[in-house]
């Protein structure tokens, strides 16, 4: 699908209906399982109410920066906000014409009170729509190889709630009847495995009936514990399952091993630390995820744009306004392309300017803006760019370089050595972050992260600085993946060796190098 047809498709789903609150399911954890309609609504929402402890973090990248987020979940097992209180909270926003979304994990109306919220909104005269999403049991079944309906032998599936303490006046579900007719999936049964197994055993379900428990379904940390009715309670107790988890009873729980695709992906079980700046990490994160790795983001650098009254901004704006007067524009990062594009008033200003690019990521970003580079050296480093252009091209020519404040003087010096006249401008600042999450440090110390990836010398050096006294201990056994020669130099300088080095110096090349190395061992 090209970009235009994707836009057409979105247009046909339609914008937010006026005077409507969206009760919106986000799916069970894999951010890709929100529906397209759900994603579009979330992207448009002005106010977002959520009550999940486990809202898939990536879905926040969909929301507008100015959207208001309201957490209405329980704090320390405190009282849950009632549906009519939620409706009261929404009413003034609704009356002011704001687009309000109530987010729900999984599907909004499967064990999630979406219907209560809907009725409370209606009682106060507010319109609503319900945007469904895969419910966790069915998604977990797909991800864990549990064919809840198997056309040869299982033709019913039941969804039940397994909480031992329930609302007064409602009888417990008839687990036995459901398990006798097909696959039984139990939500909220994490604390009650023993009780449910006992009910089923007493109801004469065979002790060899397969049982599976799926923890953190569809998330990279998904874990499946399998057993049978006779041993499951003990197995689950031994496996120390945490919330959220689902139970499955019936033949489907022990189906063909080949259906377990999620566990069999090339990087399944590998946890990978990504140290590059948040704004630049999405592609790397996605590539690792689609290979099955669990990604832990710990940006050791951040990008600050040159902006506002910063004198460097005046220089930048002036240079870009007069860009037609340069012979060559030199771009060495995707960030530089972003800065160029956001400062450019009309792309035709670039008509007479030649563009030289270092790095596949830089080239890709430029291509996305339908701009072709005139010169791309085969090797993605500074010296090769100067060599690639050569004296014949550069003699007497005006060059504009848009780079990070940390970029060294080598490139402009080399270009000037070849006769060019350079304006070397700071387009953005690469700053070190000042903390790394304690949880990440603990995981690193406990060797629960196998790989760390570095896309520049700064990401590596700052990583070491952030770890402080723990650095040596943590670096032992941690596999280090490097974006290219200059990053590898920084790694070697610290006495370590890169385990993998990208041959193609971009996100794709980096991920490929980790995959190749992993498969080779
Ligand atoms: N509306 C949700 C269910 C909310 S009830 C849905 O449609 O999925 C909360 C229960 O759902 C949890 O106790 C757990 O049993 C189950 N659950 C939700 N997300 C899960 C996940 N990612 N992995 C396993 N179980 C999950």
C-alpha cells in the first residue's frame, strides 16, 4: 500500500463524530493490536481517560502533545472510580466540544465495565461510540498457539471471570459446564488457579485435561506455563506468575507445538537495550520487535533542537533562507534533514543546490521528502565524504554543513583542505541524559539484558558515565552492538570489544548485525 492509498483508507474511516465520547479498546499489550479506527481516534483525542496499570506505553506516541491525560485507576488498591463519576468528569469537556476517549485494556466491554460507562454517559445526555479491540484471551490464544476452536474437535469457547470474590448477588460461573463443552478461558484468575482446578476436578473433568496459563500475553515478556488439571496449581505456584495472566482449559491448551510462532521468532528471549535518543529510536525498536526481541529503552542522549532566541537559531534561519546561494549542502544525520525541512519555506529553494549525504538513515529521510542526494559516499564516514567529493568538485565552492554541536572539526577542515568555503552550523544539540532507570540498571546487573546497542560514540560514553561504579560489572557478558567504526573505536577505548558491528550504518544494519551474530552462536 502506498502512502496515498493509506491516506484514502484512513479518510474513509472518517473523523471523530461530533458530540461523541469514544470508549476505546487498546488491545492486550502489543501496540500493533489496537484497531486502525482506535489509533485514529486516539490521535485526534483532546482528553484521554485511562485506568489501566498496563497501558501499552507505545500507544502514547499516537496522542497529540497537548492532549490532556487523566489517570482514573486505583492507587494502592484504593477505590475504583465509578461510571457515573467518570461521566461527571467528562461532562464539562463534552459540553466544551472536546473529543474525549476512555481507554480500556483489551476490548472495552469484555470484563471492563465499558457498558456501564456507556450507560452513565447516556444517562447524562452524552453520545458515545464503542471501538472494540482484540480481547486478551483471544489474542493470547493466537500468540501462544492455543487454537480455542479447532475445527476437528472443539466447537465452543467460553470466556469466564475467575476472581474468587465477586459482586454480591452474582453466582460464580459454571466452569465445569463450560470446560465440558469446549475451551474455557478464564480472566482474572491469577489468584485462584487452585480453586478453579479443584472445581473442575470435582466436576469430573479428566485430570489429564491440558491447562495453560499465559502471562503478559502479546507483550515481548509473554510467558506460557503448561500443565494439566492435576498439576497446574503447583506448576503455577512454582513459576511465580505475575499479573496479568489468563488460564485456558481444554485440548487447545496443549495443541501442536508448531503453532507457537511467538516463542520461535529469531530473537525471542533476547532483551536488547536501545541507548539512542528517543526521537530516533522508533525504527530500531520496531525492527528488533518484529524479530521477537524485547526492547528496553534507555536513551543516554537526547536531541534538543536549535530554537527560539538562541543566536545559533538566527544563523540557521538565515543560512536556510539563503540556501540557494550555496553550491553544496552537507547532511550527516536524519536530524539534520528534519531541521532543514522544518526551516525550509519552499522546497524549490533547493533547486540549484547539490546535496551530499552521509548515512543510509539520512538518505532515507531525505528520500521520504522526495529529495534525491547528489553524492552519497559508499562508506558512511566523514573522510569518505570528503574523498568522494574531491578537489575538482569542491574548489571554490560554498558548502553548508548542518550538524550536531558535538560534531568534530574534521569534516569542515577536510572540505576546506580541498578548496571549499564552509559554513559549519549547529542544527541541533546532542545532550547527555542524566539518569538511567533504576529498574534497567538492576536488570543489567542481574544479566537480564543480553544486548546493548550503540549508534554513536556519545551513546556509548554516556552509557558508561551513567552506570558509574557499576559499569565494569555490567559490561561483563553484555553483548555490545556498534553502528560503525567510530562507535567501535569508543567501545575499544574503554577496554571492551564490540560483539557485532553494523556493515550498513543505520538502524537496519545495526539490527541485522545483532541477528547475524545471534544466529551464528
Ligand atoms: N477488557 C480486557 C479484560 C480486562 S480484565 C480484555 O478484553 O482483555 C483484566 C484481566 O484480563 C486480567 O486479570 C487478565 O486475566 C486479563 N488480561 C488482560 N491483559 C492481559 C494480557 N496482556 N495477558 C494476559 N492476561 C491479560
